[in-house]
């Protein structure tokens, strides 16, 4: 203590070793709680008990105190900012619906974690004004860097460099008291985990504040989307961050005093976005715009002028405010990582659909000027395909985009601008949202429905005409001549109930030239089967498969078959096969050989068309090439290829199938094909049934369907569409899920990351069933915008915490009698106070139960009197965590701050504040039937069992009215009386099955049931439906029936 004698009123002189030693003698100042400024009082009162305790005395308070002391010398005087931020924070937390109070009745074990997370604000407010400035810096970094690992890396570097800076200054022989305090602060340990928790609390608050100030946030976003303004950055991250932070604090302080300011870089705009304090703006550009926010905490004279901006160019990803930095504390090893911080704004599911629309338009390179017309095309497409009836339903994956398009078309004014900004956001950032960019380049745009050959084909009356028209379009594009190509089609029709007839049809591939008919005339509709109404066609009607080569088909002219010759420019004939034929060998159509050519769309073939068939004006024709589908039902035979002709033909049809040979038809013309108000046969309108099958593809459960040959031919055009439809089906899965998650939003980072490979999506879940693991995998990706987890790794997850949301399995929040689906999830406003994504799982070991009491007075099994009552009012459920958590692989390697953890969590039962047992959560998801309904006759008041029968039934039950009686062994069937108390009923339905039965004590009543192989010492609880009018005779009989095949040693009935 001798060194203390060297202290004077203002200076300490001596060697630096003694100075540092003195600093180390100081007590731990981080435990001190200061009185918060009055503007923050309302926020402190609104904070939940556990969060307030943490903010005033826990780890978050200590972190705020340490950081405030560490950076105290750098923070400018900002009394106006401190007061204004306190007012704004108090206003936000009092917004209805944003800070619900946790209660056991609604939230069960999670009640302690319910409510807005303003822990970091109150921790800062009770740690001094300097700590409030640090909280404001945390808000800026959380807003600028959507990836929490990046923000934590920035914090780690700031703390390290600041400590180094202070210790360097401490080498001076003369230090004042403030410098000694700074040395003391630099000696305090601030772990990365403390920084991660600090950042996580700030992010949760930003989500809450964005919801409360939604109108102002949208207004600011619309302004920033048209500019590109960086936060000035140099070579030193520490100096750059401190400069931007101080610049923002001083700038806002001046604005609050009514002093106008001009934007010199993006720091001040980033700050007002993160702090939710909105000064009036003057935006200079081609025209001067004044934006009046009318913020109650701002001075109206405090105008912020935005003039020095970079106009956003067409595909600039760095639109708005961005911050480019080099992170040297992000990875364990390697060079500093260059990154550009992007704000992680939140989107509703409807907004994400608009983003998906923009992404799709970007994939197809649609010009921005045609966004409105493109939306009209989607609406027309939906109306056309919706014309199918009966058992067919329009593609639901398409409905997502159509809803967004309709919403955009119908909007006006400011709403129209907002929706346009969302579409534009998807257009700029979402090039990988629905498919990989590498897939985009090879896919046919607009689902192929702006390619003339597809439009012409789908305008046919039936599948055969569609296939023929498709072949004719390829023949035309390939430059084939009328006498060098022939189309054949093989189909089956029913002659009567007992016999089917094979039908062989010939079609001219290229229109013949003659003087009587214009060769550009369209081919007539020449179906050789009876006309059917669209709604009457069975989409799963099968077509036959036939041998691919060596076929020898006998042909005979069919009575009534269509035969069209000149003057028509097109020709079609059909025959039926006959079991008995007298035709000579020369009258047969023979295909001797048909085999695929490697790396070619064509087949080698040897097929002879006899002269007697009188198809071509020349002698018999020998075909050497063939283009066909995989089933070889529809064929385009070709002859007369010379050197280079085959390559030219293949190139030509490759271009037409990729949509590159001809310009796409205009959107107006494409829309006209889809409008069916004046639809008639042979009109240039798409056939709704053909369009439906084209969009939906083949049924995986029935690979042979009536459109299979056509879809096989159009495989190239549909390839890109199938990858997009898979992604849209995944988005539809997410939409249905989030529809039941009240208030849930998704991270905008998902737009750049994409959902095309989501491991909960269509690619990995073909039947697309809702399972609990798939639901949590989907939520994890949507909440973070990055994490793509295999659903199989999440089988035991019962809750997920991220940001300001807790997603809890609904069975943990419901009465055990309710038939709640296993996959059902409920969103609660709040979090478990842990950084990153926390996936809550139960311990892998057996759940603990307290030992039985040694007192003989502890239990008193009274005879059951038939009354249902609640004797477990003191029963509560509580969530806690073991010290065990382990990281889950989500694809990020080498980073220091892992973001996804499986957190071992325990839900425990307490009775009047005393621990009783931990619940085995896995038993909640046991699908075995354990529910007993009140008998229906009893509900109608007509159950007529007499008093004697009732008494006999009651004698088989014992009242169980305490937890000690549950844990012990009742002498008969135990009636646990927790009527209409769902937490008590939930706990009572699980705990009995966890305890071990006494080997020597088996109740008389259960011993009377026949044992059919079940464990003689198992415990099982059944749950009776809530209700007051109960017939216990009916209940006992139903219980006997349920135990007929499974007789445990002890039975409980939770009433």
C-alpha cells in the first residue's frame, strides 16, 4: 500500500511498474450499478424480471461497464443523444404487442424468457452515459453487419486494439486518475463470449425496434435504395470504426440542437437507421426532395442534407449504405478477410414472395421497365392454367409468384413504390435465390412460354397434336424439306370394353409447296380419336410403351381414318394394326434398326417407307436418321442428309430448344396466348390441360402418363423450369409454416444465399411432408438467412431461439389431451439470452426424479369420490440449461465465432417452488394413443349407468392429489386431479412413466388386467378429456379396452 502515498490531487508520479500495479489494486468496478437517466425509467419497468436482473447485476451489466470504461476517453459529450435515445427506447418497448408479459398459463416453462430483449439498453443505462454510447456503437455494427460472427470479430479487434493503445499510453511516467482508470479497464477480461452475448441482445432489440418503427424504416429504406453511400473506411479498422462512431454521435447531437448537417459519408445515415431517431431529410439530386419524418424527439430545425452520393448503377449490389472492412479476428488462421457489411433487414413472408418475383425476373433478364407487364403475364398464366377442373388443381408453387404479381398490380402510390423496391431488391440481390446462377444461363426463360414453338405446340387440342406440332416446329427450324421428313405417332385406343387397338399415324413434317394453299397456313387439327372436353380427359390415362427397334408393324387402311391430300399443304393418315393380315412383305413399313448416337439428339436408323403407301411422290424412301422421345412413340424420320447437314440440323434445333434461335415473342403476344375468354378450337390460345401438364411435369408415382412423350420431347425447355418450381415449392412449404407463426419474419440474407438447395426443401423432401425436424430446419434457415441444416440432425430439437423469437413445439404449450400435430410450432416473442442460433434438445441421459419421502405421512391415497378438481395449482414448469452445448456443422469452417449450437436443456417440474422432477421431453412426442374422451352418450345426457355400477367403477380408482402420491405407488388406478390445469396435466402425464415401479408392489387393479408381453414394471399415464360431466363407468371400460394389449404395472389417469 506504500505506493498509494504517491497519489496527489491530479497526478501520480512514479515508475510505470508501480502505476500499473496501482491500477491492478482497484476493485472490480463492473459490479457497480448506477441510476439510469430518467428517460430510461419506463424501459426498465417494462423489462422482464430475469432480463432486468441480468441487466443490473449479471454478465450483460458487467460487459456494459467494462466496455464503457474501456472506451470512456473516446466518447464525446452527447447529453442530447442519450436523452433522445432513452425516450425513443421507452416509446418502442411500450408499443402494444411487442413486449408481452410471460405467464405460466400461456407460456409454461418458457414464461421466464418471454418479452422484448432490451437487456443491453438497460445494462448500459445502469452503467453510465459512456456505456449508452457503447450500446449505440453496438447498434451501428449490428445494423451494418448482418452476420453476427463478423460483428463479433469487429468487437474483438476494437477491444484488443483499445487495450493495446491504453497500455502503450501507460508507459508515460506521469498519469492522471482518468488514465489510471483506463489502465484498470484495460486489465479487465472481456471474453468473446461476452461480446457475442452483447451483440445478440442488441440484434434482438433492433428487430423489436424495426417492428415498432416500421413506417419510418420503410420510408428511409425507399430513400436509401436509390443511392450508394459507403461508410468511409481506410487501412485501420479500429480507427475507422471509432471515427465513424464519433462522427455519427456528434452529428446527431448537433441535429438534436437544431443545427443542420450535411452527409459526408454513410455513418450518420447508418446511425439514424440503427438508433431509430429520424431527422427531417433534404435529398439533392435531379430534383430536391424534402422528407418530413415528424419525429417527436427531433428538433424540426435539425435538417440532414444528403448530397454527396454515388448514384446506383443497374446491377450494383452495394446499394444503400455499406461498409467495407478487413477482419483480422474472424478466422483462426489466414489473412484478414475482406468483407462488405450489409444490413440484415427483416422481411415478412409476403415481402419475400415479391423478392422471389424480382429474382425470377432477373433470372430471365426481364428489363425493369417491363415489371408491370411481366406481373400481368403471371396473372394471365394463372388464369389460364386455373381453367382445368375436376381433380386437377393449379400448380400451388406458381401461386406464390402470382400472389406477388397481383399485389403489385393492384397497389398504388407509396405502397406501389414499396412493393417495387422489394421486387427490385430481388432483381439486384436474388440472382441465386431460386437457382444457381450457373443453371440460369442454360435455362429457357419464361418457362419456355415465350418461345413460339412451345406456344404453338401447347395450343393444340390434345397430346398427339401437341407432339406433332412440336416436331413440325423443329423440322421447320432445321430446314428440312417436305419429301425428306416424316412424323409417325403410335397410340392406343379402345375398340370395345374387351379389346384395345393400336393406332399408327403418319404426319407430314414440313408443309408442301403448291399454288392452291399458302404454305404458311397452320396445320389443321387432325386428331384421330374422338374429341373430348378438357375437363373429361384423365391426366393419368396411360400410353403404351413399344419396342425401340426391329419393329415389324402391319398396316391396313382404317375405315373412316383421316386422309388429307392436296390441295392442303399438310397431310395426315392413320391405320390400325390387325392380328390377321394378307399384305405382302413389300406393303409393310419396316424399321430395321434404331439406336442413339453418342453426344447427339438424333438416332441412327434404317427404316423403309414403301412406294405403294403413296406418301412421297418419289420411289420408296429410306430413312437414316430419327429424332424421337425416350419411349419412341413420336418420331421424326429424316433422309437425304449430306455432308454437314446433320450438324446444321442439330445446331438449329439446339438453338430453338434453348430459346435462342428466334427472338422471344413479345409479352403482349404471350399474354394474348393465355387469355381464354374467346377460346375456340384451332384458335391461337394455349390449351389449359396441356399447359397444366407442361407446368406440373410427370407424376413421380405414375411415370407413364398421357403427356409423357410430349414432356420428354420438351425436356430441354422444361429443365430450368423444374429447378425453379422445386425452389418455389420449398418457398410454399415455408409460407405455409410461417402462416401459423404470428409475427415471424425472415432474414433478408436468404435472398443472396438462396433456397434452391434447402435441406428441408423439395430436393431433399420429395413428398414435402411437415415433420418437426424439417420445420426447425426451415426456421433456422429463414431466421438466419444462412444456416442450412440437415433435418435428420434435428430429430430431438423441441425449441429454437434466435433474435427476438422463440419457436417452441406446440405440444409443450398445450394440454396433453389436445391432438396437436408433432410438427406444430408456436412463436413466442423473446429468446433464451444466448448468442447465435440455439437449438434446444433434452439431455441424452435419463431424466431425474426426486427421491421418495421417508415420512409415512407423506402419502394418503383417499378413495376417489368422482369429483374432478385441481389439486396441483402450485405446479409450475421451468426451463434451464446444463453446461453442455456443442456446435452443429452448418458449412462455415475456420471461423472463431460459431453460430449454431445444440443446447442441452431441461424442463423441470416444481411444486410450490420446490423441484420435483425433470421431464423426459421425448415422451411428449410419443404418438401412442393415451387420450380418453368423455363418452358421447354422456355428453348428450343419456348415459344410464346406475349408482351401483358407478360405485363399482369408483372403487377401482384412488385419488392422487400431491406429487408425493404420484411418485409413490397408488394401490389402484391413480386419478391425478389437475382438472383444467394444462401445465399440471402435462407434467402429470409424463413423470409417472419416468419413475421405476417397485418390483414387489403392483396395484391390485392393474394386476387384474391380462398382461400381454409388456414390461411388468412399466408406468403409464392416460389423459382424460377436460369436462365436468363424466361417466366413470364408461371411462373405466374404455381404459380396460386400451390396456387389453398393453398392461403396465401401474396406471394413472390424469383428470
